[in-house]
């Protein structure tokens, strides 16, 4: 049996990527500029360092080609080096990227965004999602005169700033006085949210949540939140970093027909180029402007927030989504993938252990152990087999650049991984198939 296990855990070596990872760790804390891209998220010595990408494929430093999912942490939804986006960016690069006064591109990008997301009345662009969500929180506090922030406890990430990170296991360096001002409510439970707002009567500045994630909102839930926010005088903020474009061109608010006071967009907005957006009601947004008589709010003011090439990328993305029906394509590809993975898992007898979840345009997977509990060890086994088959998939989030042949190949590789998964379950111990330490959760107290 031990020999068989060793053969199943055959070595898939990435020597150049391993060397590059050592160079990364020597110079960059964590070896990456985003924790979710760290090599601790992958099996030991099997964290590819990317050379380049095109469409739905990437190549590592060792020359291996992969079908890639979750591209750019969900940001590259059209595929790498998409020609319409690249051409729009190239045009602006030849005209200058940053000036001492606003560029005409800024108003054109705002007009395009507000036409795509008609539930918003004003928009301000930035470079990353954290800045946009923190600006929304600051604006809500200024508008209400309240200090507490209520965030949805069931959603994994809102910002790198203290008001959120202080609530995670990685809270080192954040004063408790800051964290104490953040409270949480459960997704889908209006009664619990109302109890929270009643307990902190007239203290909560805003409710901030992703309008949907791996589960659809219960019927009437978002409308009920809208009513709760109105009744208790707090600002309703939708974090649409993920749902924006993947749910509909107008975001989840456009799909579900519930209008927040403020919303934040990013990720898919630039197809890999750095651009995010804070959008919302004119009455609130104008507090960060010059045409009001109240106290000024330092809303968003970034040197590079309106670089012309990133705004051009955003406009090209929106045009492509609308003209080419990208959201529908993402859903069709995701449905094909989800069905194939579920069939493959069921066929190998692990349908209750490899579980695909989420909207078709935003699929994730869970790896469960013999008791049906989430397992980092089984995730490691699964990722290892996918990598060996040429599939780089920390999630199953699709891009529109995937072909049906890509999906079919992925399903074949998943089936092979499921066969090994079944053997590990039968053995009651996945360790012999890991070839090293298990992958680790991003949010943890110790390295």
C-alpha cells in the first residue's frame, strides 16, 4: 500500500519556480504582494511563479502551461491580454497617463460607469478595493454622525484597513479601541440584524455586506435590509467587488433590484488593470466634493486614482461586457464546469467530499474529510493533482476566455484527482499523498 501511495503522489517538480519563490521571500514579506497569492496557499514546492498569460492560460517559470481559474483573484474576467482592453490602454499610454488637472478621460469614464450602473448617481475612481470600501465607511460616519460599523460576518474580506482587519486573526498592530467600533451581523438573518441595530440604537453608521456570494440572498432579504437601514437611519453599503459584472453588468443591485446608498466596485472593472470605484447617491457622494455647505469629507484623493490607461481599460471592459454578453457567457461556462465536476466527483464516490458551490460565474469548491468537515489536508491533495494535470485552480471562478475544451480537460483532471481522493478517504489519512505540509488559511494569527 505504501508503494502505491508513493506512486500516486508522483513528483511534479517546479525547480525554477521554487528558486523564484526563494528570491521573492528574500525581498518581499510573505513572498507576494497579496496574501491570497502566497506560496502557503499551495502544496509545498508546488507554487508556480508565473512567466506570462494569454486568454485563459498561464505559463510558469518552468515552461508549464496551465488552464487558470480565479485569474488575478477574480479580476481578469475577460482573460489575460484581452485585445480590446489592451488596445484601449495602448492608445492612452501614447497620450500621457497622469496630469496636474483632471483628464477628459475621467468624465468619460464616469459617464460610462453610471450608464452601466444606473442605480448610482455619482462615482469616484481609485486604484484598489480597500480604499473604496474605507471611503464608503468614512462617508457613512460623516453623514450619520455615528461611529460604529456593522459588517456581514459571513463574508471573508472587506478592506486592508484597521476597521476590518482588526476583526480577523491577523489583528496585530491594530488598537482594540478601533476594533471595538466594528460589530457584525449574519447574512440572511433580518431578525438578528434588527436586534443588533436596536442594541446599538443610533450608534451604527452603516451596514456593509456583499449582496451575494456563494449563496443567493433569501427571498426578500436585500429589500428587508434596505428597509432596516432606512428605519434605523444608517447607510446601506453593497461591496460589489466580486458581484460587479459577474452577477450582471449593473452588479447585484441591478440584478436583484435593491438600490444601496453606496456601493464599491473593483476586480472585474479593469480586467487586471488597477481601478476601483465608489458610487452612490448624489446627496451622500457630494459631501466629498465642493458643492455643499457642510463639513468637508476627505473621501478619495489619490495621486494615481485616475490614471488614463486604467480608466480606458475600465471603459473597454464595460463595452465588451455589454456588446459581447460576457456575463451570460461566464454563467454558461460555469454551469458546464460545475456539472462536470459534480459528475466526476460522484462517479469516483467523492461527491459528498468535493463540493462545488456558488453562482455559476463565481464558483468555489470545498474539500471535506471523512467526517464531512473542511480539510486543508484534502485541499492540498486536490490542488496537487490539479497542478500535475495542468490546472491552476485555487477556485473554479471562470473567465470568458475559457473554451469548452478547457472546461472538458479540467473535468478530466478533476476525475483523476477524485480517484486519488477516494483512495485517501478509504485509507483514512491523506498524509501520504501530500508530499509536504498542508496549505494554510490566509487569516491566521501565526505564520
